[in-house]
């Protein structure tokens, strides 16, 4: 697919999703939202794509909502209560779609990930930061609540309530070094190495069985909100039975005993 505000490049089983409005620090425009909606809708029926890496073109990941477009009436965010809700819901649904996608998402972050960009990065399963990366819930600085697009859900789970409250109640930026220390990101590398680090992580994921990878993301997502240990184990037991019945364990065990990487084939 050819998009206007994003770029998608497939490198084998890895899809590189680039937010591609570098002249506006990849701010979320109406067109970018529409492009992301289309891309995300296709993932559930795309067995060839096993991992998605999300990044920003140029010197930013995503600066959040395109306020210049709003001031020009681009999406008429404040034109009516109903219109505002519809626009808000479309942006928030991007976060839900990322979480529901069967493919793991890796955020490769350079420069600011602010507001909606922060929300997109938080929705990803793993975040890798370059030294220039910085994150903030910018919404509270423009007259809104800081809690937007799933940030109030994802941020406390990533960094704990104290740091989450601090960032949400002030709109302060958190830099890459502190992001690593608080667990907001799992790896910090020089800016020039961000894509390589993301590619290496994606490759490690792709060396697992196709079904096992998808069910692992599914299980962790559900276990985070499980009401008890027993509920989490029930999900785990289901997934292990599915993987065994699919036959992937045969190649996995053989490769382990032969001290080589497994060669998994797609199975029904």
C-alpha cells in the first residue's frame, strides 16, 4: 500500500512503519490517522508480518496532535461535541488496535515522543530509545487532561504510580536516561544505532515459532489485567496446548538438541 503520511517497508517478516511527516515532527494529522487505521486494520489478516517496528522520520518520533492543522480547521476537533468525540475516538482506537494486533510492536524512538506520540510509543510492546529521545504527556500543557489515548492505562504499568503521577500532573519531559532507569524503555543506544537495535530485537522475535510469538503477546496483554494468578495460568495453559497441538514443539525440541536455530514452517 502507498500511504501519504506514513511509510511501510517490509523486510521479510518485519514491517517497518515510519511516521512520515518530518517537516512537522511527524505530528498526528487527519491523514496520518487515516493511514494508520488502514495499516493496523490489515495486520490481523497478514500472517507474513510477524513483527512491526514503529519509528519516526527525521529528528522526532511524533510530536503529538498537529495543532497547526487544528487551527486551520483540518479536522474540526472542536466543531461540535459529537465531532470532537468522533475525532478523539479515532485517535484512541489506534492505541487499541496496536494492543490487539497479533504482531509485537517495537517503538524505535529518536527525539520527542510527545502527547499522542507518547501514547503510540506506550502502546508498543517494547520501546528502544536513542540518546535524543524524550517523552511527555503534553495534553495537560494545552488545556486538556494529561490522560489521553491510553496513557493513564499504560504509563503506571510501565513506571509505577509515583513517576506516572509526576509526569501526568506536570507534563514534564522524561529524558532517555531516566526513561531507561524507570523501565519506560528497555534499551538505550546512540541515535545512530536505534534502527539496528530494533532490527536485532525483531530478528530475535522472528526466530520463535509463529504461533508461540502471537500467543505470547496475547497472553502477556491479558495477564496484565488478570484478576488472579489462576486466571493468568488458565490463559498460559490454553496457549501451551495450542502450540503443542500445532506441532511447533517438534522442531523446537529437535533444534535445541542439535544445538541449532529452529526452522519453523507455517502450520494450520
